[in-house]
C-alpha cells in the first residue's frame, strides 16, 4: 500500500493464444488438477489434446507441469474464485488478504505474501488480457462462469508468456460462441455462512447462431450478493465484509470459411466488497477495527478482437485488446502508530491497457519440424490519485488548523509501462518416441512515474505524533516531478527433451528461465522526517533472474484406471527483488538481495478401481530458502541467511467420489475431500535497518485442513442439484499474514462453515 512511494514495474506479460491451450477434461472430485476420463472410457480412446506449446499435442506429451479445470467441475464445486483453485493445484499457494487482492506463489518463489511494489511472480490472464499487477494494487477477482477452462502452468513461462511469469502463469479461457446450435445454461447457488449470512450467486448464458456455421453471439451475465462474516468494531458494522459483484460478457464470432474467423469480445465486471476481511486476533476470531470500511474495489472493462487465418503452411493469429481497470484502495493506516490518531489513505487508480500479439505457427503436416514465431506489444498508463486523511473530529479536538479539509496530503501521479518482445519456439521429432523443443524470447521494458503538479503536503503526521494542540499546520506544495526511467532488456529461453518409451508413459527434462523488470523507488534518497538515522531509501531494484531445472513423468496405466504424474524441480533464483518498509514512517521501497533455491516434488494421481468410484490425490513438497546473502543485504531487507521463503513445505489434497444410478436416467453422487496447507512465514524475520532485531510484525500462517462434502443427483446430463457443506469442521485457521505494520488487522482466516444448494441446467 501507499503505492506512491515506489514507481513500480507492474505485472504484465505476453497475451496468450486465441486458440484454447492446455485443455484438460477435469470433472467431479474436489482435488482434481489433472485429466478426467469418462468412466465409460478405458482412457486410451479419450486422449486430451492441449496447445501449451502453441500447437495441438497430447497432454501427456507436453513437457510442462500443467493443471486445468473445466466449467463442469467449477460449477459442481461452486468454485467462483482463486482460493479453491490454489488448494487443488500442486505447489501453488494463494496469498489473499481479502477480496480483489490476490497473489499466487508457485514452487516457493515469494519472499512475502504481499509483493508490495513488485511485480507478482505468477502472471494471471483473462483470455488475452494480463490482469496481474504489483502486490499493492487492487485487482479484480473475476467471475468463473461459462469458461472453457482455467489453466495453471507451474515454473517460469518466459518464452511464450513474457516477463510476468517468473514462477508460472494462470489463464482464464472463456467459451467461444457456437455457430451450430442454440445453447442456454444457468447456475443458481444459494447458501448460508455460519457467523455470517446468506450467499446468493446467479449465473446465466445464452448462445444464438446468427447464421448457421458462420456467425454466433454468446452472452453471459452474473450477479453475486454475499453477506460477510467479519465484524468491524470501529465502524459498528457486523458482517462488514459483504460482497456485491456483477457483470456481463458478450462475444460475437464470424467464420465465413473454414480457414478464417474473427471474434469480438466485450467484458464488464464490477466487484464491490463493503469492507476488508482482514482481522485482528487480539480483538476476536472474526473481528477488525477501522475508523471507516477498508474498500478494495475493482472495475474491469475490456474489448478484444482476435483474427485467425489458416494460410495452409501456417496459421496466422492477431489479437488486439483494449482494457480499463479501475480500482479503489481505501485503507486505514492508523495501525502504524497503534491507533493513536487518524491516518488513512484514499487512493483511486485508473489503468488503460493496450495489448497486441501477432504470431505465425506452422501447420503440422506429419513432418518432424514444428515452429512458431511472434511479436508482442504491451502499453499501460496508470493514473492514481492519492489523498491521505485525518478526521474532522481529531483536527477539531486538537485544534490543528491550516488544512483545507480532513486531507493533509494530496497529489496525483501516472506511470507509463511499455513492453515489446519477439519470440519463437521450435520442436524437432527424431521419432515418435523422442523429440527436442527450444524457445527464445527477447524483450525490452520501460517504466517511468511522473508526479503531477498541484498537490500539497503538510506537517500533520509530525504534529500528531508529538501530540501538539492549538497548532497551525504548514501546507507546502508538491511540485511536478519526472521520475527516473527504468529500462531493461532480457533474453528468456527454454530447452526440453521428451522421451516416450510406450503409449502409456512420457518422460521429459526441461530447463527454463524467467525474470522481472526493474523497479525504481520514487522516493530514492529520501531521509525519514520522523527518524533521520533510519534507512535512506535506495534507488530501486534491478531485474531478478530465475532458472528452473525440471524432470517429469506422465503415465496412463491399466487401461486408464490409473493416471500418475510426477515432477521434480530445482530452481536457482538470483538478485532477488524484495520489498521492505522503513520502520520510522512506513515508507515502502524495493531493493535486491543475493539468492535463493527452491527444490521440490509435485505429484498428481487419479485411480478408478471400480465402476462409479474415483479416488484422487495431489500435492507438493517444497524446500525454498535464502542461500546467498551479504550482511548489507540482510541489514536493509530484514532477511536472514537460510530463512524459509513464504511457502509451505507441504500442501496437498485427497478426494473420493462415488456415483450410482437411482433411476432410469438419474444418477446420484457423493464427494468428500480434504485439502491440507502447511504453515509458512509472512515476511522476513528482522526489522529492515536494524540487523538482528526481530520484527514485531513477524509471524507465520497456521497449518490447516479444509474439508468439503457434496451430494446430489444428476437428473440428466443437463440438469443437476447439489447440496454441499464447505469447511465441514468450521476451521478458522489463519491463512495469510500481512507483512506491514500500518494495518490494525493483518490476518486473513478461512471462511466459516457454509451450507448450500446449487442447481444447474442447460439446454
């Protein structure tokens, strides 16, 4: 937060292919990040085709660790956000303080769960649009209805996905219009949360063939109204973290011939939580304290045009996206000084984004050589208004005069971010059993922040800290200023070898690289007015770099009754970008420290021992820690040599589903699942600028298990009713620790036990 204190390189990355990628057919279990095969199939006739490398390949042949979830699974389980996706993806943790604040950690690549001022380590996309950003930005938690699938690629994806994918990439792929038939569907979810209230979720889709086989229109609408479960004793509002979320998506497809298509898509979504869900355990389990509601609200509008032309020898794809992302960041900062006086930030940001990607991919003709080349352009303008406030009551009680109103500091700035890149990838098959893949991407990034004139500052904080009364405050103008430009060019590459000794088994070895662009601290060289002996804000952070070494095995055995995937990785992360806070005045800054390693194993298993019974398990063991650190780096960052990074050592999930007929066409089903996430630190242990002094904010999350139960009836393939209990044992474990002192409530918890019924139909 206080994002004016660092001109940051926001998370952005290469937009993805317009054609579906990483398709996996997942279905009914709670923890099912891999391929689902119909019980009626023996598994060998239902090969899953993916395009993770920009061309069609069997899932089990792709040399990547990939998890994906299709719409049927999302609907049956009521997955409408990122939390459940993270629990069901091996090696992935979601650091989520509250609604519209999401930072994924993959394979342990995170120094804290917030990444304030830094580009997030995992890139997030809606179709062609990258929406991930730096950790202190309000980013939409998008609706997940009528999607083709949600995909999660683990490990750096810099070759095809760009600089935003240091540790992985997640993509939400929406469904394209169907020009062949009329379709409609709806999903209604009504529930009740203990210690809270009613949950209402409504989703609907209709698909119109405008001209059969040539044109179609698909429209999706959604509305959520959910009561909260956290009480804010400062505002006096019970269940304060309620949510209203609504939006629509329209997509129009034109296919005048079998080798040419144009798709236009427009999206609007507005997510409006009424307060944060962060809590203060000293006040109670689900209790927080702020003078006004903390508002992290987000609004997204997008327009996209994607053209696909099959030229015979190759397929040309052009994707053009324009987006507006607006976010409100209203937060009480009075925890900085123990609630001694009012101190809050009202910030509103406006992002305007243009993304263009053009690529040419060879058509497979049975030959040994496949290739793809492309170019990418990304431009974002972020305008932010910062208004720091006291309160009229406090100013009157202390008789602090001289301010125009309750705001003691106001200013505006804008940040320009540009990325340009060219990329290519090629695969050569020496035989059906052995092939090599290599890829390169070269790109340049420019980031610069400019402070507009017309703002002002004052000595309010100093007067409040000193307890001054009957004191005229001094107001000084903030002049216009052009910040330093951060520029960098990087080469990302990957190489992999795949070996398929039989139709049932594929082995691979992959080396891939990733990086993040540099960061410039807007207040570089600034001394603290509260404590001049505290840290002088450094210039910023140069690019960090990461190399991932991975071997994997994918197998489909016993006629499809057992699927077993295993991956082992070793990651070398150097010149790590970290975020820290100057203690005396909570000024945020970015810097670099030496290096870290992360090594681990991920596994995914599905077994079908008998008809109607399906068992699955997935998980990851990760050992991630700092291994290179100078005394100077330790002093400025608060890090310690050998300290664990912000990721659990083990996380995993198991589930069992049993289905059986109850009539001529009806089928009943029951699913039980349990997810486990180990504890992990929320930040480095020491105070920046005070070597050896343990930070009072240092804490760890709690290990927890999260159990769900579902039971329902499928009356037909197109109509089902499901009753559910989420968080069966009503676990209230702490899942997130905020690394900074300015919040009174720094802890997120599991949502209390929730009961409900979901009804889904389609025709």
